[in-house]
C-alpha cells in the first residue's frame, strides 16, 4: 500500500472515521458481502462505483431487502429514499476524498448525502483512487468538472454540464449541484467506514 493511502487512513482514524485499503474492487466487494448478515436491510445511494462492483446483484434479496432508487420507476423513488436512509447498512461512494481525510459530496436531491450522516446504523463509502484529491478546493473542482458532467450526460440531463461537459453554475431545474456536504470527522450517530480501492471506480 502506498504511503499516501496510509497517511489518509491515519488522518481519518484521528477523526474517528474507520478506513481500510483494498487493492481491487473484488476484494472490497467480498468484504462488504461478508459484513451483510441475514435479515439486514440494505440501502444504496446513487453510485456508479457500487454499480460497477455489482454488489446489488450479489445480495440474496430473499434474505436481505435492498432499497436502491435506481432499481425502481422514478415515481416510486420518494418512497424508497427513506427506506434506504434508515436501513441497517447503507452503501455509497464519495465524490472526492482529500489527502487530509475529508469526504466531499454534492447532491441534487440530497438523499445520498443525508444518509451518509444520519439514519443508517452503518455506512460504507467506497472510494476509487481516481477520487483522491489534495484538498477541499480540489475536491469541489473535481466534482464540478468531472463527476457532475459525466453523471449529467449519463442521465441525459439538459444542464449546461451535461451538454458541454463544463460547469456553468447554472440554475437549471435539473441542476445536480444543489447540496454540498463535507464530512471532516465521524458523524455522531453513524458507524462510518471508508473503503479505499486501489483502482479507478465510478465518476
């Protein structure tokens, strides 16, 4: 494991956030599946990382209910959001992880960032190396210039970033940058753990 990852994990530990390094997404996926006990309710936030890891498909939903708004019709999503947020285990990714151990996330609706800090008994955030940045400012820049444009294009949104690939600080009804959350230390009521994966994952 590179010294950089060791330093990040140490800084997060100092702020009472558990963090662990995995060389591959397969190793991280195996660890997550081991943590899922029978009857645990699983919530999943909007995450290309979790999708790429194919965790949803690996969970036996006859044993563990899974609440993921990506898997239901748009009109059904408002009913899924609170079920996911108050699940036993919530899985998502982070938009950026700074070298100081700070987690930076931006949401349009807010269901994902709110579940990271209040509701679930345990939260696991998976972070590929492509999301590690120097500081808060670099994290915001990465989200605005990489994550949001790619997600907007994937979703077919008519935001400026979805069309041009560049942030225009728009006021579009489909704007994805409505809520910004920075987690600097462990939320008081959440068992938060971060899995750093030594490969590129998600946006």
